[in-house]
C-alpha cells in the first residue's frame, strides 16, 4: 500500500497528496502474448470494454492538476470471462506498470494516459 501511496504522490513522512483531476476516460494498451498483437483500448469512466477474453471496467482515471498528459493512474476491474474470475482489481499507474500489474498468462494490460474529451 505504501508503494502505491508513493506513486500517487504521498511521501512516507508527509500527509500531503498530489493534487489530481478526474478525467473522462482512459487509453489502455493490451498485449496478446501468444499472437504478439498490440491493441489500444479507449474507454470512458464507468464503461466496460472487451479485450478478447477479458472484460475491463474503468472506474476512474486521474492525472496531475493542469497536466492531462502527465502521469495517469486508473482504477480498473478486469475479469477473465473464460474462467469467470477477477484477474485484477485496483489502481494501475502509467509511469510504473510493474507497481500494480495484472497477472495473466496470456494478456498484459497497461495504462497509457487519461483522456479529457
């Protein structure tokens, strides 16, 4: 939890957090590790999108105030529809994809940036 707090701009010794803005949506990048195909997935907040056997729901995308091209982080829920199980639920950070990565045998998923329109 501390690692995520640090990535979101909360220092270990201070109680101040980075000021963020809520975005309308997100652009994710998905990789099918078997076929090698890369896909960009654009979603709006509250929307659910399909990426092959994954069902992705975007709950929120945030970015530093006044800097929409800055470091994005998104709250996602990802379900493998073949197994009917959640494979990821939480925050993904664009600048640190390994910090809170989705663990799936076939697919990788990253946050690229938030969208504002």
